């Protein structure tokens, strides 16, 4: 695979609307060449006879059927509350607004 050139990096920078200093163009060309080489190696390994996977091990979701069960009555729900007012949980006022 051919190395990415300094001119190609400058072209990519213009397309991306990046203002790169001249000294960074050479540095980025070398870094992008390493990245492109790594991607090429991965593409070599990914052969057509190997199916793509998202996980190394097969995953199976375990579902249970939904069953309607009775909930708590208001008295049961409020039984453990530290303070109750008018059949509701009483909580401290935090907004500072008057009712």
C-alpha cells in the first residue's frame, strides 16, 4: 500500500476546513499512514468465509412472561413513610414557593 502524501493530508485538511500548520502536515501524514496500514491488516484477516459477529459468544435473552399481580394499597405503600399528609408522602419543601 502506498504511503499517504503530505499533499493528500493538506487536501484532507482543506476539505475538513482545518487550518493546519506546515510542520503538522508531515507529522499527520506519518500518523495517517500507520492508521491506514493497520486498517489494511484488519481487512486482510477479515476473509469472506468468516461471518461478521458482534460478540465472541452467542447471546440469548431470557424473557419471562408478563403476569399481572396486584400492587400495594395506598395504606400499605404509606406504612413505612416517615411522614404522611392527606394520604400522600410528606416531603420537605425545596423550591421555596408558597401554595
